[in-house]
C-alpha cells in the first residue's frame, strides 16, 4: 500500500475490514488518504473511522468529499447530514438548528439525485412527518421517495419502511400491531456490523411508546 501507483480499491478494503491497530502497519496513511479520498467509497470509510474516534471535524471533511463528487457516485451524504444535524463538527457549531437542517437536507438531496439510497432513506425520514409537527415535512416528496425505498434491500431503506408502521393516523394505529417492528429494531441495534447512520435512524423506532411499554 506504499506503492507509487496506489490501488485505492485495496486500500478501501483495508480501511473497511481491518480490525487491527493502524499503527501495526508501516503505511503512509496521510499520503494514501490524500490520494484515495478522491473516491467516495474511500472517503466514506475514512469518515466512518474518524467519527468512531470522535474526530468529528475530520469525519465532516471526508464525508463531504464523498458526498460532493463530480466524477463518482455519492457516498456519505447521510453521515454528513447526521454530523450536521447533531452539530458534531466545529464547521456547523455556530449554525442555528434551522440552518443545520437546511444544510443537511441540501446534501441529502445531492446524494438522492445521484442514486445514493442511504441519502434517499435519510431524506425520507426527515420529510415523512405530519405537517403539524415538523416544518420540514413534505408529503409529496415523501410519496415520491417511498417507491424508491420499497425497491431497495438496503438496511437504511428497510428502517424507514418499517418505521411507517407507527402511523400518525389514529385509525391505522388502532388496527396495526407494531410490536414485531420493535423486536426487529432491537435485534438490529445489537448488531456490531450496523453502520453509524442506520443505528442513528433506528432510534426513531426504539424511542416509540410502543417499543417502551413503561412509558405508556
């Protein structure tokens, strides 16, 4: 991985699957990161690793590189949006909540338009709200995004589909048992392999009163 012509696919696999301490390998990480972060898949893995180490500014920068890329499909727009909404990075710490949401929605729209299903799923989770409870609700957009999610097997899409069980419609709620969805979400949340944003999105299910009987 210190070759003059760096194989970025191999480096990406190393970043994704390596479980050893990075210091165990004699690799020029700064050089490799600079060269390979031009590829969204690598930038996304670098962002994920940085976020796990709580290096949020670094995670923000790599996620942005993966999201805004003119030559390759977007990756990491969902992680970037999450970092922005949570105000984790100093890049957004001075923004108001509304500014953060608008910024996040902008990046998610970029990812969605470049066929990144994770961006589509996160965007759907934001706009698929009752208008009375969220200024970011957009019923028409939610209807347009739903068929895209229904065709996908990705976990991010599945989470949003299952979350629809907890409908705001009181009649539907009376006729629907969402306990199986609660059980499913709890099982998924225990997995060590789940990505950062999917775990974040799962909380929208796990926090529902149906999933917490003691809160009822």
